[in-house]
C-alpha cells in the first residue's frame, strides 16, 4: 500500500429548504461540490423540485461503504428522528455549506470544492 496516497473522503448529508419542510438525505464522494450542485440546482430531480438548498447535517467517512450504510440508515428514519439528529449537532439549523466555505476562505486550507485556495 502506498502510504503517500491521499485518502478519499465521503459524506452523508441532509439538505432542506428555507422553511425546513422537506428533508433530503444523500451521500457523496464529491465533497461540498455536490451540495453546491443542490444549491445551484444544476441537476433535475427531487432537490431541485423542492428547492432544497440548505445543508443542515454533514457526516464524514473515509470508507464509501460506511457512508452508503449511514445514508441508508438515515433514510429509513422517521422525520422526527432526523430532526432530533439535526438539532443535536446543529441546533440553530445553520447553513453548514456557508459555514464551511467561509472558514475555507478565511484560512490557508484547501478550498472545499477541491484544489488549493486561490489568492
């Protein structure tokens, strides 16, 4: 095994709309870029139809099978349990996409969409 190889990161996430009336659970290996696609409504489908553009829950994994299992687990939950989990980790339903992109812009870290921060 090559010890210098960069590990891939996967995320299970929940996005919602402005009024928190609809919750969508997803999984991605594209980092915050996938959330950006939801926000910009670049792909047709459920999140575009219901205007889901606010990231309220994000969980990180190094193994794709663990991220997929978590996504499936959360999707089986009733709405009340999803709300409980969101409020446990994000009590104000803050838009985590804005939080993480602001943090990356203020630091010398890699940009959340991949690559190095410019400037």
